[in-house]
C-alpha cells in the first residue's frame, strides 16, 4: 500500500508540471454550457411590436391577451413593445425585434359584424424554427382571445364554444426545463473528459520521456503502477465536474446537495470506463495534440448521442444502437434524478451494477493491454 | 518573388510534420456542423393520437387528425405528422392525445411523459393550432384570419444559418490554431534561430506564413460550404461584381488574416504548443459565440450587439447574408471597413510582436551599441 501512495504522489508531481493541460477537460464543456445556455437558458420570448390601429374593444382585448398567455417556461410567449408605427417598422427592419403585429382600424367592427376580421403578422423567417414558433404562438394567442371575448368582454361576444376543448396532463407537479437537463449532461461530460485528458496527459508524458521502459522492468504487477494514474485521473475528473457544477449552480441554481456522492459515484464509474481507453491512447500516440483533440471529440460525440441533450427514458426509440454500447447512456438519467429532482433513481441498483460492469471490463482490458505493451517495451 | 515562392513552399511542407493537427483544425467545424444538424430541431413533429374507442369520439378524432395535417407553413414544411396509436396501458413515453368527454364537452386531452418544458411547449402549441383550425371553422366569418407577411419568400432551415455563422469560425479556427502551433513549434524545435539568421526581410517571412494560413483556412471554409450546400441545398449566389465563391472568399479573407495574426502573436508570446493551442481554440470559439452564432446580434439585446461589433465574425456573418439569403442586413460598407481595420491592425501588431520576439533578441539593442563604444 505504501508503494501505491508513493506512486500516487509521484503522479501528482508529474501532473503539477503541466497543470494547464488539465484545462482540456474543462474548456469544451464550459464552452458548450455557455453555448446551450445562451440558446436555451435565457428568457425565451419573442420580441415583437404591436401596432393597434383599432379603436374598438376587440383590439385592446387582443393586446391584453399577449401578456396573459404563458408558455411552459413560465413567461409570456411574446415581449410586446407598444411602439409608434414608424418606430416599430424601424426596429423590425434593423432586426431589433422579431416581428410586428398590425391590428387594422376596422378589426372590432368586422369581428362584430362577422365580416372576416384580419390581423397582419410580419415576422422573420431566415430561421424556420422561429418562423414555426411565430405561427404556432399566434394560435395560442387567438385561442385565449376567443375565450376572453366569450367570457370577459362586456357585453360578451357571441362566439360558439370550441368544437373540441383542450386539456393536458403532466406527470410531475413542476415541469422540467430543457437547459438544466442539458447542463447535467454537460457535467457528466466534464467529469468524463477531465478524467480522460488527465490520464492521457500523464501517460503521454511518460511515453515520450521513455519512463515506460522502467515500468516494463517493474518486478510487481503493473496494475500497481497504473492504478494510481487511474485514481489521479478520476480525482481530476471529479474536480473538473465540481467546477462545472459550480458554474451551473451560479447560472441556474442547481446543486445535488446530499446526493452529490451518489451522482459522483455514477459519473466516476462512467469516467473509469473512458479512463482505461484514454490510458491506452496515451501510451500509443506519438503526438500530443491530435491525441488530445481526438479525446475531446470522442467525449463530445458520445455526449450528443448518449442522452446529453434530452431524457433517454423519454426518447428510448430515438437513441441510436451505438449509444447503448457506452455507459453514459445508462448513467445520465439517474444522475439527473439525483441532481435535478433530489430523488433516488428507481433503477439505482441495476444502473450501479451496469456501470460497475462497464468500468470493470474496461479497466481489465485497458490495463491488461497497457501492461502487456509496457512489458514488451521493457 | 522567387524567395517568397520558396518560403511559401516551405510553409506548405510544414503540413507533413503536423498532419493530424491540420486535419483536425480543418475538418472539426464541418464535423460540428454535421453533429448539430442531427440535434437541431426540425419543424415536423410526430404526434400520437389514440384511436377512438366510441363512435362519438371517432368523428372528433377524425376532425382533429385532419386539422393536425393542415398545421404547417404555407411556404415550408408541415408541423405535425399525426400518428394513430392504440391507447397505452401505462403512461406515454412522450405524449399521446385522447379525445374524452369532460363535463359534457368533447375534449382533446394531451398526456405527456417525462419530457422537458420545451417539448411540452412544442406539443401544446401544435395541438392548440389544430384545435384553433376546428374553432375557426365553426366561427366562420367571425373567425380572425392572421395574414402572414414573412420576411423571405420561403422559410429557410435553421441549419443554414448555423452553417453560415460557422463559416467565419472555421477560418478563425484553422488560421489561429495552425498559425499559433506552427510559430510555437519554431521556438520549441529551434527553427527560430534560422529565421533570425536568414537574410530575408521579416515582412517576407510573415507574408509567406500568413498566405499559407489564409489559403488553408479558405480550404477549410470550402469544405464546410460544401457540407452546408449538400445538407440544406443552399449555395451562395453571385453578386453583380463577383462570382459566388470569390465573393465568399473575399468576405472570409480578412477574418482569416485576423485570426492567423492572432495565432502567430500567441505563438510568439507563449512559445509553447499547448498553451498556444488553448488560446487559439478559446479565441475562435469565443468569437463564434459572440459573433452572431445563433441569430443576428440585434435580436439579443443592446449589450450583446455592442460586444459582437468587436468580433470579425459578426461582420462576416452579416456580409454573408447577401450571397446566402439574397437580402442585405445591417450596413455592408461599415462591416467591410471594420473587417479591413481588424485585419490591418492585426498585421501591424504581428509585425511588432515578431520584431520584439525574433529580431530584437539578435542584438543591435541601443544599450548594447552604447556599451560597444
């Protein structure tokens, strides 16, 4: 055991010579966190201007409706700017707002008389996803407008009930947001990448410095020499994850709390699977840069296909077959249960056993091949 | 000229020493684009509708499914692909709609699985759009008609914008990474001594390096441009003054020069490969994120817009709107001027940094001259 601690402290000293390379496991997840946070984490409303030329009650009612209809994000679908007409068009043409609604002067009159009232919706469609949102958000506004016209206006509009009412049922009292789901996926990525980059860096340096020859001549099992590396890489992976989790906490206030140990246990087992593979890469590659980039790209690719962006359980039929070969796919949703919901995963035992199997098999194969290669060099 | 050609040839031969780095710097943005193409949302959603179990429900389900099929863009894709399924015994995986009787009123009840709020929003909005079609049908001439006035004659896929915004990032990444790593390796392997002793003008050496970086960066952009065209069907259109590809190259050229200079400066200052690589990567990704990466900056608020003006990426994306979308955004003349100033200023800084890092350590320092007297 004493030898183990000596080797571990030696590895730590080697790591301290080039700590900046440990950033390799942090930069990619941090950039992705910022990118997805900007995309999906902010106030996801459309900025529009409303030009209300109508003098009657229906124009004002329609204007009111915009503020009342809330999306599942808890905000209104639109942030409406009540600008004069010239200013509205200027803002639209300089892309400061996404659209302009124009309620014509005869809107109320035509609605009351049943003469086909219209509203003009001007919007940007250089992005078809936002164009789609403009169209389907308009449906939410109009649905609520009809309901208000029937029930709140005095006198109420003589409009029939909808032929089909709408209702919905969600399985939890509070809805899950998308960005936190992605953020937890990124935390798992950071722990994995942190471990991979550190072990890659440690073994590459020894390979280049030919210290591997000494390993090859070691009288004892080489697992004693490789295990401290794997442990240090795992610790660095966990620390990278703590830093990224800290960023997530500062941004959206999510922290695992007393479930941190369980989440980090699962993530650590996933990291060990990849650490074993990165160990082999570090011992074989001749050039640091391509090896490092290949490591990062592998981690990022696995993130995308293994449930990094959405719940695996809710999209089982959309997960490609390749993803089921990686432990990330099995671990990410239980980690989300622990971090986001502070709830014990229903499939905790089976997940733990699976991840132990993945990690054990990978470490056995990885360290076995590494030891064989080192002995051959010796 | 012969010396310059020789220098340029030598620069290109450096490719053989760093093949993996070159491949990654050149191909990685295209890989990112293709990956994100898998992830970015497409407008058409599959929506499960439970088969009716009573004759009363059958008419409503049929009407609802018919309305769902009509929900979509008049100039683009449909938004719903309704799928009739048997009602599940347990909870839905994503969602399922059943038509039920609630308090005497036929109601389309959408039950969700454990999905996130963004998916709920998309499913909810689509069902509302279908329901509104039915309601407007019963309202007749009292129903409100929304007249659509989209900016462009047809809806263009988001992957196109994403790819166009990646083009400046592609040239930045290739030029800054290769420039930085190449310069750092000159120090690490001692080649810098040969540059110091060479009887050549430093301007010639730097020019050869920059030309190589710019050409490599433009090749990288060309690969991404082809990927964008093949996946979206959108190819750049020519302007009255320039053909399509030269136009795109002319827009990206100052971005490549700026990024190449940044990489060379990082290499001259840091003199080590790995930190230089980190600087190049961070600068490229940062410029991309702050430079209209996900939408035109004006739509993200005054602060973001102000910061984006400081990146060459934002100006390049706005200039690329004309060849790709056929419309002009912002002020092309001021964007072109900004790019020219960025690249000119960076070339000047690079020359100063080169002088300080390479030429001055050779001696001829004023103090040394005084001591020799």
